[in-house]
C-alpha cells in the first residue's frame, strides 16, 4: 500500500458500507436482529474517517445526531430498532459508543478541518468526563453506563467493562476536555486488566465487579466473550499493554488452528470457537506486534461476513498497515 493511500482502501470501505450501512446512515448489527446502537455508529464513523469517506461519514453522523443524541446529558442512547415505536428502545447510554463517536468526530474535525465535528466531539468528550468517570480505590475509572452499574445501584457494584477502554481515544479526548484526567483513565484500564485474570488461562471477563477484589460480575456469564475479545485490539491500537500481558492473552484465547476461543472463567473450558477472520486476526495481531510474526495470508484480505468481526478485521488491518506493515509482507 502506498504512503498516500488510506489504511482502509476505497474497495474495502465500499464492501463494508454496502453491507452494513443503510442509505440513511444507520449501521446494522446484522447478527443482532438488525438493530443499531451507539457502538456501531461510532465504529462506522471511525472506519469512514480512516477510509477518507467523507460523504459516508456525514451520512452516519446525521443519523447518529438525529436519532441517538436525544439525552439531556449529551450522551447517546445506545439502542435503536427499526420495528419499534419509538425507535430508541433503551435510552441508557453505552460508554464505549460515546467514546467511539467522540473520537471519530475529533479525528474528522482535525483531518478535514471542519469545526462542526470538533465542536460536537468536544461536547461529547466533556459529557463523558462529567457523567461516566468515577473514582474507586484511588483510581479514575470508566462506568459502563450512566445508570445501572454503580455501587449505589448494585450490591456487586461498581461494574466495569474493560473492553470500553478505547485507549487510542484518550489522548485525543484530553485535548478536547482537559478537565478530565484521561491519562489516568488509560493507566487505570491497563492496571485493572492486569488484575482481572481468571481461570487457569488468566483471562478477563466481559463484565467485572469491583466490590472487593475484582471478580466476574453477578448476573452476567463469567466468560471471556464477545466484549472482552476487543481488549487486546484496543491495547495494541493504543500502544498500551506490555508484551508479557499480550502474550498471555493470546495464549489464553487462541485455538489449535488459530481460532479465537471464548472461555468459561469458572472452569477454564472453551465455550465457543470463533473462526471468522475478524476474530482470528486478533491473536495473529498479537504475534505480529510482540514477536514480528507475519499475519497469515488468509487474514490479510478483507471480506465482510457479519457486522462485528468485520469491524474488528478492518480495525486490525488498518492499524497493521500504519504501524506494522512488515507483518503483512
């Protein structure tokens, strides 16, 4: 790929957007009854910005602004369904969605020199800092949402989701909303992940209780599952996490043929094996970043399957092209 080419090609973005982005700018989670959510809108904005697809970015942003930014606190409602009235069926936010939206807007404002996007990003960054951060045992942490996860609301609270730490976004948000110590948030996520290993595989759960010593939260499967698979991806994209920790995650998740295993953290047993390229590229990416091992050839080409692994695949490929191109040769 030439130096001037974006790390997501026009062809790749066209494949992604034609499959998952409607004409109105709604990003479809086609493995989840076709709903849309703030996470998906944030991913769509980020991928469009990386691909340099400004018209598509505008379309996704228009839907996001008009349909999800309905709360009084500046955060996005997380769940939207086409067959429901009203379409927003859960007005609570999801913190990762808010971070992804704000981060993508900030990149767009800077990259395209458009103050509209920078101003919108600033408002969201300030809202995230004000409503979604909290102190616990001397650390500044991210709540999973504005309501439902605090120590006052749950006996095992506070509850956090380590896959909501989008590490690459924090330096950008720090420029927009300097009243929040975003560096402290990033460091707390790394430190907490290191403490949150369970079973003989020492893997983090999707949902983590911080009432006492960290443990899998009540009412959620005690699993390393679809949420937590993003943790190493976000660490690597953000330049965080040491090699030993990343190696441990790879060894805990990878199957014999390079598949990604979901893990029961009570028993250490594999609950599901994921063979989609968008999942398999995550342990392969760890081997690339840590040990300079070439990415297998079948993972270097993007072909959309379903929304979530397809999104992860493009995030992984774009990072490798920008920062570890030797692993793709």
